[in-house]
């Protein structure tokens, strides 16, 4: 695909957008052809100047002004290979971008965490994206990509080690972060736009998966005391409590399962740590643990996740995503190529063997 830009960063002057732009400046190939896109020319020029000072010996990003719908958006999307979007709430601003990408064979990644919108986009544009060959990967931010990738690693490890599928994965996350105003706006907008009924449907098992399935094992029985205080204990993960992000991550991981369903596959001020335990579908129920983590700003981590996903599509080796050829996919479909890129910029992933 030969176009003027390889990558365009939408919402470049927002908090996450700036961090993503800085990461690209420091770590992307120096010959990357890319652009900063937004609606304020003065803010974009100021950011471009800062980035030039950060790394003057690379191709500098072009400044592009655009509106969130209409001819200027379509023109910009037709001129790039991959769109990276940080413009949220996505349910308010993201639909025209995804539609234009799906129709114009432009790959897309974002840092959304809005399951009802994600489900709506699949229903409206998945067939179009598959037909055109556009790869659309929402939810590649720091809250969603690590659990999806650790689950993928565990399933692949169990398949390679035991020649078996994965019966169950239990995941826990620990993080320290101050929610942004944009994150709070997204939460409030979700209820206003979709309502409680649609929100409830998106929490059903396999709500996003192309393959419907009943869990192979029953959820663990919770005592009355555990249900009352909201805290339980796992043999391998220790004390656990409910986490609202789980309602966002679970449908995404289940979609990865459906897409890849060939038998299974020192703390600073802010941080993100994820640990997951998988049970093999074998007579002895062998277990394996995967851990991932990043010490630093969660918003920087999101910027890293979305830009490295885009670079995997642009400059990476063949992945499940490229083999599938288009449609609404997930972080896990970028597989080991994506994990390798994240490791190279400071994100930790490891498998712990034989914890039976």
C-alpha cells in the first residue's frame, strides 16, 4: 500500500496524543512518514516544534488540520496507511473515522474502552472492513491490550507445552493512576447514549465474540461473606476484588478467543501490573502464569500500546491480523510480533512454568 503517510495520529494535542507523539519521535523508525492531526493549528505547530527539538535527525511529522467528519476527514484517511486515534469519547467522535477507514482500506487502532460502541461498530462496519481489507483494532490502550496479550501468551504456551487447549484464565490487575477528565466523560456518555439495557447486553458472555460459546468451567463459588465485602482469595493470585475494567476486558479477550479459535493459544509514581493464571484442558489440569507490567505513566503506556500496534501493522512481520486480511480484530491477533515490540520499549511479559 503506497500512500503519502504511513501513520497519522488523530488527537495529537490531547494528553494521551502528546505522549504517543513523543514515543513515536523517540522510538519509531527514523524514516517513518507520519503526521500530527487535529483542529488547532497553533497547538499542532507547537507540538511539532517540541518534537523536532526532541529528535531533530529524523523525518519530522507533517501538521494536518481536519474535522471529525466530512471531506477533510475522508481525504486524510485516503492518504495514510494507518490511523492512530486518541480522540474520545469514541462513541461521540469515533464512528465517522472508523467508517472512513473501513471503506478506504486504511488500518486503524485506538485506545477506546467503550464496549457498547465497539459492539455497534462491529455490527455496522465489520463486513465492510473485511471486504476492503482494512484492519480495525479498537481497545489497544494500556487497560485492554495487556490482559488480551497475557491470555494469548498463556494459550500459546499451553498449546506448545501440553498440546492442549486452555480451559480457563483468571486475570488480575494492579495499577495506580489518576483518571482523566476524558475518561470520566466517556463513562458518563456511555449511559446517556446506550442506556442500561444495551450496557447489560454488552456484559453478557462472548458479547463481542464471532463464536458463541458456553464457559467450559463454572465460575468459582463465592461465599456469602465474599459477596458481601467484594474481596476473595485466589490460590495463585492472592486477594482479589472486583475491577470495573474487567467488564471492558472480558468481552475483548473473548473476541480474541473467537477470532483465534483453532484450539487455543521497582514501582514508580504510576504503574500497571497484570497477572493471569491459565488452566490447561488436560487430565492433570496443569497451570501456567503470565505476568505483564509497565512502571510509569498509564497514559504514556497507552501511547506506547497504540503506536506499537500501528507500527506492528506497518513494519512488523506477518501476524494473524494480516493473515485474516481485514475486519474488527484485537491486540492478540498481532501476537508475538506486537509483544516483541512492546518488550523492546520497556513493557514486561513473562511466562512462569509449572505452578501446579
